[in-house]
């Protein structure tokens, strides 16, 4: 990333404590990994996942699957809740 762009992101994200990601069911593992890498690049913190920010995931996991990607969740084999929850 260009130095000027990186500085712009750093000033925009300064003081950020939390990131909210909606429609999590549509996000694949690869996108989540890219978000982590970009946050680490912006902050320069490479030893903490997601720069140690709080990440809040929202959405219905049974609504839509991720598009052409591995989902970030896995259905339990012996779920006691069944398909209704």
C-alpha cells in the first residue's frame, strides 16, 4: 500500500475500538483473513489478530451461505437445537 494511502487509513482508524461486520454468513474465511491482514498492515501490529480490536459479527447464519468461499462457521454434527434455531 502506498505510504500516503497508509497514512490516510491510519488517521481514519486512529482510536478505533470496535468493528461491526453484518451479514457474516456471506463472508468467507478468505475475506476474514484479508480483513485481518489489512488491519495489521494499517496499524503495524502483527502479533495480535485483528490488531486486538473487538469484532462484532451480526447476521443470520442460516440465511445465505458465503459466495464461492469456505464459511467462517461450521454446523455442529450432533446439534441438540435442530434446524429450527
